[in-house]
C-alpha cells in the first residue's frame, strides 16, 4: 500500500484551502483541473502525468510538463468543471464570476458563454448524451441548458441553499441535486417538476465553499449515492427515493466527494478525514484506502479504466492508478448499456430470479459468489436488455412487475398487459394476481407528458388536466356552452388523477405520494349561494381509489375499502365498508353504483366483479349483483345511461345494460366489433340513452381520445347480438327486441311509481306510445314472416300484439296477402284475447261486489262458444250477426240500469241462451264491454256498421264511459249494433269501403277525443321508407288510426310510390266529411298531379273539390290552375 | 379570361355562384343544444353539443359566426386528399379529377369563416390554389384546341366556378366558328360523299357538362 502511494502534483496554487475540481476527458487521455483560487483551467495529458509519477520525484513537484493547454478566461476562480460525453466533446466550466463557458476539448479553445448567473456557480453536470447541461450555484434555481443552441430549457427552483452537486440519471429521467444543507431533490426531467425531495440527508457544510456536497448516480441509474450523516455513503432508490443500503467503514469524518466506477461495482469516496476509500459495492466493504496530507475535494474515476483522478484543497492533483486490485473484478467490466432503450422500471422483487441466459457478464461473477442480490439484479437486467424478446419467464415477470408497479394507471394500460399475458399460453396460471384490474374513473384517459388528458368525460362535459412545472392546470368544460356555467380553470397543487362531474359540481382526488402528499378529496360546486363553498378532505394512511358525484352527495372509495359519502356541503354522512377492492364508481341522481373485486381472477382469467347500487338519500341498497364481463376482459367504462339504466362496457367491446328482466340481468345491447367499420376502429364509450350509444371513435394505435382536437361524439344504435336468422329481417328483429326491452323498462318504472303512489299519467302515455311502436314493428315482422312463408312465426308474433287494433291490422294484412289460414288463426287469437279480457273484467266486477261465488261458474261456460266460432269459420257466420245483435240487445237496456250484480246475472242468463245457436264471441265481448267499461273495443266495432252521425254519438258515449257512468254507457251502447267481427274477414271487394268507414270512424273519434288519437298517430309519424310504404299504408289503413293530417301524410307517401288510385280513394274518403285542412288536400292533390297526370285523377280531384264546396274559393281556383297546367304538360308531351 | 371582359355574357357573377354553393351540405359540431330548425330548404337538427350534424353551408357559417359550432373539414379538404388530387391533376393533362362541384366556393367560405377549424389551413389553402391553377391551365390549353371543326367540347368534372368563367367565352367562340364555318362545312360534307350530315343540320352541340 505504501508503494502504491499516489503522487500529487501542484496544478493550482492556493494560499488557503479552496475547492478544486478534477475531471477526466472522454477516453481517459486527459485530465482537467481547476481551482476556486485560480483563474486557470489546466488540461493535462494523463499519460504524461502517469509517466512523470512513475519516474519518481516528490509529490510537491510540478506537473507543468504534462499540461496540454491552459485556459484563462474566467475573471474569478473556477469552481465547476464538466466534460461532455460523446464524440464532439466539449468542456464546460463554471466560475465564481457567475458565468458558464464552453470550450472545445481537448484543445481548450473558447466556444461560447453559455449562461450567466447572478451569483457564483458551484456545480455543473452533463447528461449522458451531452444534450443537456445543468448548472447551479448560489442562485436559487438550477438551470437546464440545451447544449445544441445554449438555450435555457428549464429552471428548477426548490433548493433553499446553494446547490453544490448535480447528477443526471443515466436513464435521463431524473436530475438529482444537493445543496449545502444536505437536501437532495429528484427532478423529473420530462416535466421539470420535483419528483421527490429528501430533506437534510447529507451533512451540512453551511457557507464553507471549500467543501461541496456531492452526489452521484450509479452507472445503471438504479441508485443515487449520497454522503450520509454518519460518515457513511447512503444509496437511495431511483423510483421510491427510499434508502436501500449504506456503505459504512473507515471514514471518521463525513464524506465530501464520491464517484462510481464505470461498471458500478466500486465506489471511491473522499472524506474530510483526508482519506480516500475504494468500496466494493456488492459486499459493501472498503477494499482500498489512502491517506493524504490534505483533504481531497474532488474525485473522478477514469472512464474505461482502473484509475482515479483526485485533487486536494491546495490544488495538488494526482492519478491513482489501478485502484482496484487485479485480483478483483475490473471496474470496467459489465458497464451497463443504457443507450439502447428506455429501461422499464423494476422493483426489488425480481432479485430472486437470476437469469440463466448469457449476458455481458464474465466469469468474475462466479468468483464473487451469489452473496449479494444486488449483483444478480443488475445482471439480470442487463441480460434483459440484450434479449428484449427473451424467454417467456422473463417476460411474464416483467408483465407482473409492470402491472404491480402501475396500480394507479388506468385500466387501459393494464388491459394491454393482460392481453399480452393471455396470448402467452405458458402463463395463464401464474399471472392470476396480476390481472386484477386496477381502479379507474369512467371517462378518464391516461396522462401523457406535455399533453392534456381527460380526468372525466361524460355526456355533460369534461375535466382535463395538464402537468406544468410542479403543478397542474385543471379545466372544466361543458359541452353545451350555451347552458353550462363557465368554470374558471384551477391550478392544482395536489396532482389530481381522479375526477367526476355532474350538473352541480366536480369532485377531484389524488393518490398519496409518499408521506408528504396525502391523498386529498376536493369538491368544487359550480355555483353556490355561499361564498367559499369548495371543500377538501385529507386521508391519512388511506388513499382514494375512485370518486363519484350525484345529486347532493359526493362519494369516495378508498384503499381501505371504505366508502365515504359526503354531502355537497362537505358533511361526512356515511362511512361504509365495501366488500372488495374497488374498481370504479359512478353516480346518477340519487344512485351510487360501486364495482368491486369479489375475488381473485378465475383460473380462466375471468375477473369476478360485484356491483352495488345504493340510494344515498334513502340509505338503501337497491341492487347487489355480479357484474358480467366478456370472458377474460376488463371493465373499461361503467355508468348510468341518460335514463338511469346501469350500464357497463368491457375491453372486448360489449356494452351491457342492467334490466329487471328475469329477476335482474345484464343484457348485451352493443358490440363494438360488430359495429366498427374497419379493423383499426375502436369505440370509447361516453354514455348512452334508450336507443343510442354515444361514443368517440378512436383509430388505432390510439385507444382513447386526445383532448385536442376536441373529440366529436358518434351516435351508434344499440343492437342486440342477434344470430343471423333465416328470415333476413335482422333490423326488424332487433327493433322488436329493443322495443320490448324499452317497454319492459317503462312498465317497471310505472310499477315503481305506482307503488310510491305517484302520478303515472305522463309515463302511461309514453308506455302507450311504446306499445304502439312495438305493435307496428311486430306487424312489419309479421308481413316479412308471411313473405318468407314462416306462418307459425307470424302467428306467434300476432299473439304478442298488445293493442287489439293491431291484431285487426294484422288480419287485414294477411287478407291482403291472401293467407286465409293465418286469417283464421289471427281471428282466433283476437277472440281469445277478448275472452280473457271479459274474464278479467268480470272477475273484477265480481270482486268489486264481493260476490265471488259466481266467478267459477262464469268462467267455464264462456269457453265453448269461442271454440265453436273458431270451428265454424267466421266468414260464413259473421255477416248474419248484426241481425242477431238487436235481438239480444233488446233485453239489455231494460236491465242496464240495474246494479252490477244484476248485470252479471243477466250475462249468465244470456250465455247459455245463445250458445246453442252459436252466439259469436262478439256478443260476449260486447256484454263484457258493458260491464267492464272497455270503450276501445266498442269504438272499433261500431265503426263497421254505423253512420257518421251515429258515431259522433258513440264518441260522446266514450266520454261518458270515461266518467265511469256505467248506466249511461250501456244505455246508449245498446242502440248500436256493435260487432267488431262483422266485416273483418270480408272479401277483397268489401275491404276498401271498410277501410274508409274505419277511417271515418277514427277521424270522428278523433274530433271527440283528440288526445287519444294523437297517441295513435304515433303509428304514422314513423318515417316511411319507400319499400315499406305500401306495407305501412296497409297497416295504417287497416287500423284507421290518426287524424286528418296524418291521413294526408299517408296519402302523400302513397302518392310518391304511385299508388295514385288508392290516394284518390282516400282523398275522396277524406273529402266527404271535409277532413283535413284545405292546404293538406291541395298539397296531396298537387303531389298526385305531379306524379301521374292522368285525366281521370284530375277530374276526380276536381270533383272532390266541388264536393268540398270550394267553388269560387281560392283553393278551387288554384286547383283548376293546376289542372290546366297538367293538361298543358300532357299536351306538350 | 376573355369572357369575363364582357359582363353581358357572364351569366353568374362569382358571388352568385358562391351563393349557390352555400346550399351544399357540410358537417358541423355544435356546442349548444338547440331544437330542430325548420327551414324552407328542409329541417335541420335538433342539435346536441359535441354531436356532429349536417346542415347547409350558409347555416354552418351563420352558426360559426355566432360561435355556436365548429365546422368539420370535408373529407376532400384534407392535406392528404388534396395532395393526391394535385398529383393526379398534374399527371393527366386531359382529365379533371373529381372534386365537389363547388370546391372553390366551399373552400373559400371555409377559409373566410372557419379558418381555425381547418387543420393545416395554410397548406390546404395553398394546395387548393395550386389545384385551381393547374386545372385552369388545363382548361386554357384545352380551349386552344378549339377550331372550326370543333362541334363539341367534353369536359368532365369541371367545377361550377370554372364552368362559369369559361362559359361565355366558349359559347361565343363556338357561335363565331359556326357562323364562319358553316358554308364550308356543308361543302366538306358534299366532298366526303353522299352521307347525310345531320351534324350540320343540328349545328354545334353544346353538351359542356351533364348537370
């Protein structure tokens, strides 16, 4: 050891101890020295220095011979040196004269003044590639300078004392800095923000500028070596900033300088005790020691060599050759290769898996044994980089690590991991735990450096955030700029990663980051009568995982599986425990839905999720069920539809809504894969309403939208994943199912409301509309079934019709299509329907009168007549019925004024009387109407035989019926020969006049009861496509729904498909009772004329106009003019 | 162009052509909720924020001026498509590429009123100007070939503005040629043979464009 004493040469003369610095040039051929007490920077030839040292001479000798060049440009002492790595090497120096200068290297020609400070520079550092220079000193900011154009790219402020040590992370993610108080700050280079700060972990040197606190990253970037408070060196983890291990040994005073060997296996430290120690980092032992006369204040390990340059406070420098004994591993072996890629982050857990594949490592590894896990770790990593597509074990591990690491990332990231993992067949069992989905906020996107991302996006608006120098800017925007309040943007010092919003306010939360940054929940109402009504909650030892906001409440689910519910004023209302780790939460009005993990993934890789819906104001749980996902998929969106249906969207692109059907089940209503137009499209669901899904289309590789440009919502129709049927009417079938679903939803709602005793009239109307729409759809399906010769299916469909009018319509349809078998079937369906109605009506009556004894007796005799009718065939029997009716009805008026019980008795009398002579069902139906007050049926029936005048009376009757005056009703009704079947099965010739009469009937009714017929017009209001026009026309005609205006619309559409003669018929029908506005009439006429200008039609219209007494009127003139034009047109042809 | 110098022969002024072009349908993304608008030309809407809907250009511009919507750039107005079109225009000296009939007017209106909605507006603008120049050059060179023997000129995919500019000139030229050449043409027909010449009977046909 003595023989290997390092000889020092005087480079800089200094009277008192000052800080001197030393650095190696790239390649290790030159050594640069500088002193705070000297203006000169000296560049020495390393070989010459070594040779001179070898030649002997005292340590106080001059090294002038070895000096290659001297730079004297600074006006004051030089305090910092840095040599840029890379080919175009340059030298940077910082001085007490406040400036930083660049020189070419090694010739030392001045290049530029880089930057000026207001106070002395203390430290300089280049990053690994030499693209960035960090400079700092007594000023309060660290300046990051882009070397390419000498611009200051960032100023990092945060240190309280002067910064004396800087070190770039070799992976270029962090910059570490240390100040004279011993505080270390990790700066995130991407954002320029403080990643973490470690306060006073290194010795404090105060204002003594001859000692600089330093720090140094290990060459693989895994550790940061910092002088410790106990004369030791402490290693801190790059990601967590936690202390990993310490090097404690022979230093009797604090360490003041340190440097890593190129491979990170060794560390050289200099202490205030004038000792320099070499450490074997693996064994955490010092292996070499030298004592010097003066304090060594700067050290530099030779790049790619086994030598250390050092300089003491008096300006004497030397090179310590072969510092690591040759018996040990060379300090240059296994230099980590960090240039290739960005290094994925690893936790310490991967230590247990030493790699079996070959790497860069030589056999020195074996000689050192397996004592130190650190060694393996680094080794494994380096092999991983060499073999990025290495064995599956490694990859699995990485996936595992990654997913564990990024628990705070959104689901999409994890989805990718899970997908990859699933593809890897060998891994299914092992990755189970890794696939548990992390918590996410519906409608959020992943943060991207330098870009805005969504914290929340829903149908109402969006919340976006962007990271910006240590804090974030959060903006809340409403889609509807006309209505939503304008929300000022907010500066966010918490780093919110979760948010939710509704009409009244927004809630934010951040995860906890270390001890300092506790998880915080913050609520901002959009408008409030009170001044400062935003509030925040802090959670100690607990982390918010998901937030939701509803009407008057805010909910947060935390890492302790607590559900915390606050009022919007900030009162802590409830704290509940949730059954498992939360996945997500959503609020809608009073309802809060929480999705949580019920257990580990199944061995197939499927997640087991539970969903709970709570009613906050009532403190009740309205639903607790399993959340259904497509196998091996993850939940990617969750929320309520516009009308409050619980819905979920998974990573396989299936959207489900929860329905009360079958005791509560999830119904798939949309498949992204079926709906997308091309392979690379994906849907990012935002919301849905009863019929449509609102989503943002994303083109791969992006799976989520960017904030700019503003995403545009796409509307997609909900569609069931139907099997392709032989009917070839998939869209109709889909519509049928959809309407059925909607109807059941509405009916549920009505039941709920009725149970609460609320007024349901508004919803009743809606339900009626739904029924009408469903019937219309079924009728179309029936027609396509008939065309496809699926008669059984058509019959089944007919049974599903709700409105009796629709059944009759269906009969019309099959009559037109010449399917007598179906006609018969349908009529029997109608009969059954009426029968059952009768039964219900009767039992109702009887239960009212509490005379239940009759009910069994009544039910039985009714069946045979119905059957008889079916057998005999209506077409023969029915025309005779109107004649029968008066006879039977003569009896009824006399009895009608009596009590209900008497009526019932009467009925019993009638039934046996009539059945032997095959009384048709209509009779019973009529009677039942009398009893039950079912007005609708009567209306239909009456239309056939009676005149218009009669009907208007009938209309009044219905009003009366509505008022529940049973006596009145039956009295008048008895005068009407009512039989709904009278003409239904009639032959084709009859049908047109029948339609007319039905139609007239309807219109008359409409006059009386406008509201009712409005509902019926729903059938018409649906858009009529060309190919469906005839069908619709038939249906509509058959049903005779609608008012005059609707009729005109129908006419117009018929006209456009050149059914002119039919139109003329209808027009005539309308003309007679003077229906519709003149304009409508004229419009249709004009339309017809333009389509088909046959004389016949023209004349017919003129005739009609005459009948409408338009003589001399303006309309008539116009009509004539039109006719004239038509004739002219024809003439010109 | 020569035709423009004579105001009587120009049937539409450019602003009139622009007016006609305002009926073209474009897609907008409203940022307000609004009931359906019942216009003479049809019903538009209802409008929902952030959901695209189709309206005529004049309505889009009117809404845009009030800050109620953003106009979505039509497909053909993207840099990619325009570059393709420009290349194709340059490659085929005889043909015109299919572009919207009112492409000049639409792009002008969009540049005037919805510049911020067009990505790479500057590039798009210069591309459209280039295309216009190339096409017009083609038209001019095409017109040079008109001679006394020309009975018809067939120009496919010519846009409204282009047609409008060359129409007066074309018509007048053909008329002039017809006037001067018709005796000669009849003579020629005799020379060729006994074939009846319906061409001369009908005179020059003017099927400039099917529209």
